[in-house]
C-alpha cells in the first residue's frame, strides 16, 4: 500500500505545481467544450477520495456535507470559487491524503460497503477504494492538463 500513497501524493504535487501560477480567474475558467474548471476538478478530487475511502467504510468524511454536495460526481461549477475557498481546497488537497495514510496504518477502516463504479469495477475493500482513487485522480489530472492549454 505504500506505493498507492506515494502515487496519490505525487499526483497531487504535480497538479498543484501545474496550477500554482494561475490566477483565481483562470482557475474558474471553463473553456469551450469543457463542463468544469480547474478549481472544480481539484475540489472534486478532495471529495471523491473522501467518499471512496471514508464514506464507503462507514466513517464520517473529513470535509463538510456542503462541499460534498457541491463537488461530488454529477455536479458542475455553480458559482465562482473565491481565492480564500481555493486556498482551503489546496490545504485539504495536500493534507487529506496524509491523513488517509495515517488512518490506514492505524487500521480504522474495518468495514467497507461494496460499490460498483461508473466504469463497472466493484470495490470491495479500502484497498480497492484507494487503488481506484488513484485511477480517478489520473483521469482528472489529464482533464486539468487539457484545461491548462486553454486558460
């Protein structure tokens, strides 16, 4: 599992490095042909990791229900994310994978509710959830890199 956590942390470092020089306006820009923006993608990754790992384990998520409702699968940006909100998202983006690794090592994930993903992969354990999360993060890294070409 150490490799899974390394992949998650490196992926998030790469994403943050890619967007570090962008203005809040650029982070909120939805280019033609896209459904969302960079800020939404980053928030979506925070939310999805929480849902795949904590919620499916029957544990409380470490983010607000409001954030989950705004950025879960099937949502789109409804309003502009402020610079302050984005700074908070970046904090969660960096800190929550470390908390996940700590919680995993402390064996708090004793249950897991099977979940069939939109790509027809059934997750049966926290290890499955963590592995699928890395796949999901890769998809959104690609989307973010595409959006960068247009902002």
